[in-house]
C-alpha cells in the first residue's frame, strides 16, 4: 500500500503547515494525500498529534477504529493488521517517578500493516526516501528507530514501546 504522497510532497507540506509524523502516518494508512488529510486535523492544529487528536482525525475521515492502549511488549499478534501506532521513545523521561506529561514530547506516529506471510510492515515518514515509506518491522526496529530516538534527544536509550495501537478500517 504505497502512500499517495512523496518525500517532496511531505517536505512541501512540512514547509506550508508543519506536517510531520502524525499526519503522514494518518494519510498513508487512510489512503489520502497530505493536502487531503490537513482539514481533518482541525483548524488550529498545533503541530503535534496527541492520541485524542488522532482519534478525532480518524473519525473525521470516517474510519472505523478499535484501540488498545498500553501495549508494552513487542508481539506480532498485537500489531494492527492495518493501523496506527504511537511510539514512545525511552529515556530519562520514562523513568519511575517522572510525570507522564514529560513523556509526551518524545513520541512518534507510524503506520503498521500485518501480512501473514511477510509479517509486520512499518510506514514511517522518515523512510520515504525509499520510495514508499514502508519497511519491515525488523529493519525499522534495528536501523530506523534507534537513529530517530537519538536524533530526537541524545539522552534517548534507542529503545521504545507502543503507547497506542489503533486498528483502522475505512468506512
């Protein structure tokens, strides 16, 4: 499922209205262009997509969704067959006693699709240079995620967990 936008489209949308991982993953999973997804983010989109904003955007595009919250272990059976995952980069902000609110800045949205033969595929806007934005879970986990986490904050451990997984079916 190739997205209906390119790296060049993403860069233009980022320049124009701050498009980033949330809108990019939403557009890819829902089969929309970035321009088509923008109105579903609300008139005053703040430049980030928290779980509530993502649920509202999914409802706006008329997607049916089922959500599971708090999956902390990687398990192929728990990845959406087609959906969105909010990733929490781990670091000092995820240590016991640190307020949950401190974690919010260190998150990232990806798309996920599970195939019985190929396993889990991950859509990440940071992989769009490959022409599709999709890669295997193994490649994303070992090559992409550690770099993204460290690029986000040098204190990141390079590890992560899923905070929200949303199964998406288009109406």
